[in-house]
């Protein structure tokens, strides 16, 4: 009978929240350190077109074919360099590369019209040139992705490098990314 009495008392103590006292006195298990997160998003804008809006013809093969002005904002402090890739995934033969630039100084806040940032390197585009190639879709509306990447290291690539080589060199080094999409159609 005493045995049942002790078991009953133990059950009542556990139900009342007083049980497993030996677990409560144990130190807390170590936790993973907090993940360092970027509080701001890096931004890529243009003063001549908004995201998912038409690129003015001046910046295409129907106009002067010069690069549009671009603005950069909130690059992370730990960025060593920036990379810009402009391509058209809607091209009939596959993604068409219009511009690649790397080793852009992370303090850069803009690229003015018809220019490249000092000391940056322009890679080869799908046209085989190392300059901006304006949109020139053969038919229909195409999307032009302007992609800005913040990297934790400088890239050692020749100016003959293609987008695929650039992207391979960037692997594991991208801190943040921003994107601006422009539209263009030659059909009126």
C-alpha cells in the first residue's frame, strides 16, 4: 500500500509541474551563433526606365545603342567588387549577352550613359565585342535583365572571358544581388 501511495504522490508532483527537477537544473545546450544578415537590399535602378518597363529606343540598336544610365545603392560594406551582367533570355538562339562588367569599385553609385566605370573590365558579349550592345530583338517583346552582384573578392579574368566564365569565377563569392528588368520590342 505504501508503494502505491508513493507512486500516487510522484504522479501528482509531476502533474503539478514539479517533476523532472533534474532536467531543470541542467545548463542550456549551446546554440548556433546568429547568422549575419544584410538588413538592406542592394538596389539597381535607371533614371530612364523603371523595372519591367520599356527601355527608351536611344539605348537600343534603333537609337544610339549606348548603355543607359544606371544607379547603385546599398552595396554591402564587405563587398570587394561589383559585377554587372546584362542579358536577354528571350533571344531565339538562347540567352543573348549584351554586357558584362566586373571589378567595379564597390563605392561606385552610378554608371553614366555611354560609359564604363574606371578600372572595371568589360568581357565579351554574344556579338563578340567588349562593349555594351543595345537591345535589338528580331521579333516580339524581349526582357533585358540588368543584374548587379556584390562579391567578396576581386576577379582575375581576361577581357576575352565570356559570361559563363565570369559566372563560374563568381561562384561562392556573391554576397548580394540586385536586378532591374527592361523591356523592348521593335514592333510598333
